[in-house]
C-alpha cells in the first residue's frame, strides 16, 4: 500500500485549487485522483464566458479558467492520476481505487480533501408521468453533447427548471439553431443568477413561466410534446391551467446534489440541508484529517468562490499534516434562522481559527429591502441592508476572531425587517 501525505479526490476547479494551496503551504507528496480522462471537471464543457471575474479580474471561459489552475499545478509538479475511480474511503483515510493501468489498489493518506463536485437531479426524482421516450436529457448532459461531443439533442425544446445550467442551455440551444419554447419553473422565483436570467432568457425573448411545471410527457418513441400547468402555493397543479407544448426535447435543470457517497462511507456527517459534509472553520469534517470544498460541500453559484474555498481547504490540510490542528478547543455552532437556510462552515473553533473566516450562506426565498444580521450570543455585530436577497445567489460574511469571546455559545445569521 503506497502512502501519501495528501490525496485530493477530484481534479476539477476545487481539487486543483486545493492541491495548489497545499503545495504552496509546504506539502510535497500530493496525489490528485480524477475519474475522467482529462482534468478540469465540469468546466471543460462550460465554454461560455463569465468565469474568473473575482479570481483573475477578467472574463474567461470555463476551459480557460481550469487551464490556468492546471498550468499552475503542472508548474508545481503536482501528480494527477486520470482515469482513476475512487471506490471507497475509510475513516482511517485508506482509499480503494481502480484504474486500467493498476487495477484495484489501496492508498493510504495522512489527509484527504474531498472535491468530487455534484451531480444533477434525474427525472426519476420528479415523478413526472408518461413513457420513457428519447429526447429527455438533464441540462448538463445536453451541454456536454453540444459543447464536447458535437451533437444536437433536438430542435424544439422545453426546459424544466431555471437553475443556472438550464438558463445557460436555453441560450446555447438557441445559438445552435434550436427553438426554445419556454423555461418552466416550479417555484415563484428563479433559482439562477440574475445576470443569467437577463443574458440567457430576456436577451433572446425566451419566456420564463414561474409557478409552472411539467405534468405529462407525450410520445412513446420520441418526445412529441409536454403538458405544463400552473401550480398553487402547495406546488400542486391547478386544474384548468394545462397547456400542451409541441416539442422534441425536454431538458431538466431541477437541482444539483453533492456527490457524497464516499463521504458517507468514511463516516462523515452530512447536512440535511446542503447535502454536503458538516465542516468547521478549517473546512474539516467530523472525521479528523478529511476536508471538503467546492460543490461536494455545498452547491456554489460562482466557480471563483469554489477556488477560494478550496484554497483554504488545501492550506488547512497542510496545517493538519504538520500537526497544527491537534488541539481544537470547544466549537461554537453557526446557525441560520428567520430566512437563512444554512451556513458554511457550521461551526468555528476560536482557539485555532485564523484572524478572519468567510462564512457563506443562502436565504430560503427572495427578500426585498431587508437586513442581513449576525448575532453573537444575542448581541448584533452586523446589520446591513440589501435591496434584493435571492436563494440563487450566495451571501457571505467575514467573521473575525476578535468578535468571539472565550465563552461564546453561538453565532446566528438571520433576515430582519428593520
């Protein structure tokens, strides 16, 4: 069994950034494992621009953004093993992996960074009646077909779900000559970034039907149309609002799920809200030496935040390997209340936290002209007004060590009217 100081699972934007940060923090023996044939993760099929505005202060395409991190990793001599699938991860940080070259093998790590990303919610999770004809794709699958494989899924398209991938694919399909009939969204608001709603739908006159869902798929061999209907506050179809739209393709953009089967095998506690690991200020899970970052931790809206977060995970993994995180002290829980769904991290240990920790969180629904407030043991330490706060866009707050006392019991993030 070969032993490594740090093993990073995933060579997407999170994995590459974590490995680079760990290398720069002094860890020499780093191995990155990637199941795909090329590094870069999902960014390889995201050929649109809009990446890198925070990290590089310029607009890049997905492959360009990934390429900069890959170049840096190569310059630092970080080993990346492609076509290698991690089958299991134990609490003792033993990884069972398989590859064509080496077959089945086990690797031992002193520390592990989880950076497996996320996957799309499939049709089976939606309970849409109808047969299983050709022409139903997740938006990410359609994106790969168009941008990498060079195939068009169809010409007359309906999209269910207004997440960012669905919005971007509405524009992409239009640019490739397809007619996107509409984007239907179950909720009364879009789950995507405001800029994507404007640039991908409004600019191309694609209708966005809020509080609508697909209730039937027509056709046996190939999709011939879909029936959509308006939904009420209970998210159930309203009788009499049904509308049949002829189409040959249905794209599903109905949510992303962090890939955490390996995390569960290792005994990592998962958040029922984010679907990702519960972590502390070091992005360390409840299993010592196992860290998490990127979309495997919680689904991000910007890849720049993924890279920044992953850099912290990699640097903290280096601290763990050097033995600097062995005396954590008591943990202070961070909680979301009154409209804040969750925070990441979920706890902070004042004894080992750096001077500043970035806490990211999402609200449960859109709010207008409200305040985002932070309380430490009932005392408000932050109170900032926001014109619009939406679930599709992450908020963040920089928590300082000086704001926490030795006896701090909890930190609360919430939405307030005044």
